């Protein structure tokens, strides 16, 4: 697996290849502290992929729209100005205080750069206005790697959807050990700002690609052997096997 760090040098993206993305806030700033900011980012994740948020939206309306998006419900057309087909297919996402992770497949060669630029710019404008700050909100460059094998994809899925969510639940858990693995597993299912509930729970958000596309890359176990996969995750939580996680995009 080769690592690429996005710079001004143009990177050639392959349409059928998954990519792991890490976007960090500057100065290790904790930008995902309040639920309102998290909901705004969720809304931006969805809107940036097909267009942009409509102007003059009220905060409460954006929160309701973001909640509807995660529940797989339709939102009013007036909330988003649709400008193009989806730039990327989103396989996973997670918000972790100072940063966020994605697993993306571009729909066009420029899909990922365009999407990340729209995502970061849109959220930064909102965040800077709300918190009375100026300047870049996210580090440059962001980190990105291509995922070349099913084994690597499986590892990154656990890295994004399990390890990073538990970092929110119990920071430093890999060094100190989990206080309660059952409670940790419950948190994985309950944490709204990740794709774990979509992949391994009952949620079916509008952010992720359709199930048929997920199965093409992840196999039938995502739907037909979900319990077996969940048992594997529970076993991981009990053993804390660090070796299952790639280290290339650690925070």
C-alpha cells in the first residue's frame, strides 16, 4: 500500500479504487466538541457531494436536515442546491474531535480533490463565523492513501469505524485498555457521527453508497454475515489487537 500526501502536485485518482482520507484541524483544534458543529459537518458531508447548502438556512433547520440524512429520510429540496452528480462514493466516515476520516471512491478523476475542497471550505466558513476566528481551519495538505487489497480495505474499515470511534469514547484506550468492552461496543452503535451504525447496525443513512455498491467492494458479509463480523469486533475489543490497524494515517 503506497501513501500519498496531497500537495500542489497533481495526483491521479483511479475511479474504482478506495482511498483513505485524513483531514485534521489546525493546531490540534477540537472542532467537533458541540453537537451543533457535528451536525453542521454531517450536513456538509452530504451537501458538498452533490452541490452546496442553500443560503440563509437557520441552524435548527440544518440540524434537523442532518438528522434526517443520517436516518435515511428525504430532506426538503430547498435545503441544498444540486449542482452535479455525486463526486465520490462514501464508504465510511467518522468525526473525532480534532479530525475526521473517510473511505472514498472517486466518481471522476477530480472527484476527491473537488469534494474535499468543498467540504472543508463550506464548514470553515460556518465555523469561523460562529467562533469569530479567521484563517485556515484545516491543515494542508490532507493525507490520503490508496487501498489496493481486500485485506487492506478490511483493516481500514475497522480503523475508521472502530478504533477512531473508541478514541472519542475513551481517549488513550489502546495504551490503558478498555474499561468495559461491552460498554465500548454499545458506544460504537450509539455514536451518531460515524458510519458504524450504517455498516454494522440498523441505520441506513443517505451519506453512504447504496448497499449494492458496498457489497461489490466489501462482500456479502456486510449484509449476510453481519453477526459474524460483529462477533469479530467484540473479540477485538476484548483482546485489543493493535496489529489489526494500519499505522499509515494515525493522528
